[in-house]
DNA sequence: GCCATCCTACTCGGATATCGTATGTCCGAGTTGGTCGGG
DNA sequence: CCCGACCAACTCGGACATACGATATCCGAGTAGGATGGC
């Protein structure tokens, strides 16, 4: 069970974008230089964020990415599931209905107890991530951080 | 973020082994036939369970696998982390200290806030799994299930 | 009939191929801002 | 001096290679139970 390396990238990118002035954008190249990560691959990983409605992208000069919603309405879960997908890590393939020990279908109306426990753990994980918004995170950083981010990221700040 | 398919196998195998009489064993071949999964690959996945001290293996005729501890002392977390490893899914590579926006080391004494949130979610997941033991699971299955498992799995029951 | 020995069959354990996905890179379509010429 | 059209550079978006780990398989070392021969 491993999240893509790019998960860290997009979380930090979203945090940085949240520190920009409303309407301002940062390009994939600027973000890549800010974190020293491959520019092309970062752009590729930001795309699903746009499709998920977390970020908005504008092309052309002075274009780039910005938050599509207020920072208070974007949770960690939104970002993580956008880049990694929403499929739960444990997939029940109903092996209890296969092989020599296959249970009759009438005993499988209820969900597999094992799968239920795994689903509960996954739900706990999702709940924990959904409880944190980008706005919550910004409240934890120093006062001087946003100005610094704007200056080093976009050059205007 | 995806758990190996074998996670389902070993969870069901452990549950079945917990239904055997104390000291009784089931071979990898018997378990594979019981669930209709590849026998060699299942044996490979049961090995880390033995190394983790969850299962015990005996060789030779009438040998096989059995629980190394009472079912009440084996949690889902023990099994899942044995087969999948204990590394957390989100790995903080400290990109906040890299690139144009690198923070000075003195501002990085505290853990990265983003990594802290991800670690908290992972801790929540682990806590949820650690709260379920094999004994808990056995209390949810029908009365007639253990006898049936013993009969179809080992032929003696 | 009992026992020690040998043997056979069965077990796990690790080493070895194959496949799929994450990772990394590249080029093309589209758009905006600036520039240049004309009025 | 003001305005419109053109151009060029910059942006994202999707298509194309590569590396690593999960998946699947096989063969060898070791052991316990049973058969066998002797006492």
C-alpha cells in the first residue's frame, strides 16, 4: 500500500496556491522550480486535480493553475483521491464463494465480515483526511510565509 | 494506494486456521484448494506471516500452518502489515527543503504539517485495524461454520 | 509380538520468470499578451 | 496619439518510453510418518 510520490507534490502545490492572492496563478514550471521536481511529470499529476474540480487551469502567457474553490472548501481527501483515485485499497473478490469451501449464495447476502472491517478502516482514514482543509493548514504556518511564497513562487509579492 | 490481492487470501486463511482445533494444521495446498487460489503464490505470501510470528509452520507429512498465538491476540493489523509491510503509504521526502522555495533548516525542526496530517490519517487506519482480532471475527460467523471449515479444509472434522 | 532402521512422500523455503502500473519524458493544440503598422 | 490586426511566446493537455514491484511459477532442503526387516 503506497501512495504515489506525486501525492506529496500536489499537496504542497495546493498549499502554495492557497497562499496566492485570489485570482493569481502559478504555472507548472514555476511550481516545479519551487520544489525542484520534474516539471513535465508534475504537470501530468496536476491534470487530475483539474478534472476533479480542485484546481482550475488557464493557458497562454500569465496562465497557470489556481484553486478552483475557496481554501476552506478543499480537503486533503479531495486532493489525495484526485491524484490516487477513489478505489479502496482492499478489494473484496469474494473468494468465500470460490473453491472447495465456497459458501452457498444464500449465506452471502450480507457483506463479507472481513471486507466490512477493512472498509471500516478505510472509512476511518477518509474521515481523518476529510476533516482537514487547506484553510486549516494555512492557519498553522507562520505569518510571513504567504508573502515569501508569493515572492519566490511567482516573483510578484 | 492498493493492497496486494494476497491480503484477502491471508486474511481468509487466518480466519480459517482460527477455526481449527488447537494444534491442528492446514497445508498451503489445502488452503489453496479451499479458496481456489494459486498454491505456490499463496505459500509465498504466507511466509511473511510466519516471519512476523503470526503463523507457525511445520514441515513434513501432516505438517502445514497454524496460528502461532491465540486468536484473541492476533489483530487484523498484524496480518495486514505482515503481508504488506509497515511502511506508511505517504512518505515525506521533505520537498519543503528543496528547490527555490526551500525553507531554512531552523524552520523545519517541527515535522512538516502536511506529513503530520497524513500520518494522523494513517494512525487512524491502523487503530481501526488493531481493534479487530480474529476472535472478534469468529464471534460473527454462524454456529455451524467451524465444523464445516474443518471438514472441507482438512477433511477431519 | 516388539523395536530399531530405512525409506518414501509430503512439507515449507527461497530462487527464478512474467506482467502491470507508477514514473519519467516528449511534442502538439490553443490562448493570451505584446508589438507593429495604419489612421 | 489611438486603434486594430498580426505575431510570437508561453500555457496546458495528451501521447509515448522506461523502471520497479506485484504476480505467478518452479525446484531444492528438510522432516515426520509409515513400512520393513530383524530380534
